[in-house]
C-alpha cells in the first residue's frame, strides 16, 4: 500500500498528535490552539469547525484566513530539513507548525514561539 502524503492526511488525526507532544512536556492543548491560530489566522471556533469537518492538512492551510506575516521569522530544523529552505509553500507551512509545536514542547515561552 502506498504511503499517504501528509498533504492528504486528516487534520483531525494529526491534531491529537500535536497536542500529545505538547502535553508530554506539561504544556497545554490551549497553547497548541494558540499557536495554530497565530500561524493560520483561524479563530478558536473556526479551528474547531475545521477539526469537525475532518479536512485534510492541505485544505486546512488552503482555507486559512491569513497566514501570519511573521511566519518568515520561523527558522530551524524539523526532520533534518531547515524550514526556511523548504521550497514547497504547503510543506513549509506544515513544517512551520511542527517547528512551533516543537518549540512549545521544548519549554520556550509563548512570546518567543509567536515571535512577539
């Protein structure tokens, strides 16, 4: 069976993994939600709607109200790849989210994570 592209994976299946990663390090689901809202421009209600609609990761980012203009400040390595060097715009957004949740799990403050 071919491996499913991350673009076509259901957000509702990925989201719990992001939350678990944070919670293992004594961070909260609310903080993960704050990061997602900051990055993609969703309100909490809109985020919950996207999760309940079972959209793909690709659709989630395509329908994002506003990608945060400060996302260009997100740098570093995820899965051995520098996020600022990723050429595919969708993959870069996915890796930005991964990087932000990694930073949360590593204990960074929300101010640093959200580049404020």
